[in-house]
């Protein structure tokens, strides 16, 4: 079922340049869709490519997540293959075998070990994955890999997404310029830890796997673990970072190396932008909401308070309606379970103070706030009055379209 493109979508998919050591291909395998929709993506990686990954914390994780977790300590990758339409989650031994035959099929065609092939799936949970449909197209898929198929790759992994999501940037490592490209899918079932998504980031930098793991873990915690659409954590969340080593930058052995400062900053920015693209495509989303919480006892407490606000259906529906109902924010702070001083609580919306020190601002004019709430970008600031720690989380509004999309997901 097709849905209208989110009003928060970028004007177009960015021009992602080729990255030395990466070739991509896509194909329609008929995993679930019968319309000829492209639903499988393969990325071939140069020998010596290193890999890092972060995954869902769900206790019902998918078979591909299990496979990737087991392969990750090897630190090497030669390929990643992804299918849309079927999550291969809650599929028992058959799910593992589907991953295994897929990885073995890719490995045979690319001349590598199966444990150097990373696998990801997204779609319906609980349905057996027809892996034979994927293996049947591997010959054609592996023979048609190109260095510039970034937009096609991003589209192939979409499910309820209304637009493909990609980011590119450059950074410096010890005087050498390196490129970072990333694409991601995600629209619903979005919540820490992590948001429901499959994300793949590639760089031509030469970096050890353990260094990349430290950078990715840190960057993901500040981005993907700070977004929510509907509070539901997926079985399939996977973000993988690949470094082909083709840029020829100086060797670094520690994530704290000063020569990595610019790369770390740029990578964090790429991950953050990818995370925001997911929220902007939240199922039925009309508005992007930034919630900044200050005055908290700890940064973790600030994030939990922010997520309590961001996940509240009452807050999200008020935002959808353009209703400056800040009393619902008070409610959400109180239910978070974190320390908050009711009599010092302060709230601003769109930069306008609506409550201060536990009471409504005297003479408060709702007009400017209502005007802000009618826009596409909503800013909410809360100070809970117990400390100095802060955090920012991002969410979207909750519209009737969310029900329409999810009510018809399997039909």
C-alpha cells in the first residue's frame, strides 16, 4: 500500500559519490511484493574492509541480527545483503537456515567466507522467509554491481517509508580526506534501544574494527537512541559501519587519537542526520518535534523524561492538532519516574514561557504558542528543577494516518 510522501521529506535524495571499495546492486526478488518492486540490496566490499555494528536490544531479535552479532567479532566484511518485506524474525530454525543459505550464496559468488557476509531483513514478523527467491537472483544481482547505486540501494530496503534516506559528508584524518556515505530505512516501530531501522554507513577510511566500534556505539547513543515515533522497539534494528581502507589515511589505533577528532565529529553528524530523517518519515508524521530537558539529576534521567514526553499519545495528538496543551507535558514529566520538582518545573514552547516555577506564567498569551504549534518544526523546552543535566530527544506528532498505515500493513 503506497502512502503520500511525508511533508517533512527533503526535496530530493542527495548525490552520494562513489566510495572506493564499495559496489551496490538491487533487484526484485519477490520476497513479499508481487508488483515487481525492488526488494533486495547487495553491497560488495573490498577485501580488508573492517566493520562495526549496533543492534536491537529486543529479546525477540531476528535471525539476521543473531547472524551479524556472531560474525561481528571477526571484524571483517566483504558484503552486506538486505531484503525488504519479511523480517525473518520469530521464524525458528528455518530463519537461521534462510540466513545461512543467503550468506553462503553471496560468499560463493564473491569469493569470500560466509561469516564475512552481513545479512539484514525488514518487514513482517513471524512469516518464514522464502530464501530461495533471494538465492535465485544472486547471479544476476552480483553481476550488476555499480559504485553509484546509492539511491537505488536506499529505495530497495524501504517498507512503509515514504522516501529514501541518505547522507554524505567528508572528513579529515591526519591530513587525508575521507568520504562517509550512509543510507537508512525506518518509519514505524521506532524507539530506543534502538529505533526500528536498518542503517548502513560506508567510508573509504582505514580504521581498525575496534576503533570503529567505539565511534559507532558513541554516535548511535547520541542519535538513534534519542529518537522515537511510537515507543515500539523492533526485532530487527541493525546499523553497520564499514571502512574499506582505500583512502590511505595514517593508521590510528585508538578512538581517542586526536587525528580522529574531525572524523568523529563528522560521523556523529551523519548518524544524527540519518536519525532525523527517520523521525521525519514517522508513519503519518506532519511535524518534527525537538524536546529539550534540562535541570535533571543525570543525563540519563533527562533522556527518560524527554522520552516520556515524546512517547505520550496525549502530547503527540495535541501537537498534531496544533493544540498548545502544555498540561499534558506536565503529566508526562510526572509519569517518567525520574526526579522532578513540581514547584520548580518550567516549560517553554516555541521559545515562549508557558509555565515557570510550578505555575502558569502570569498573563500568558497562547497566541504565539498556537502559531508555533501550527508549523512543521516544534520546539519544547522543559526544566525539571533538580540538577544541571540535560538531554534532547526527537519525535513526531501522532496523526490518524498512523492508524491507517499500521491497520492496513499486511493487507
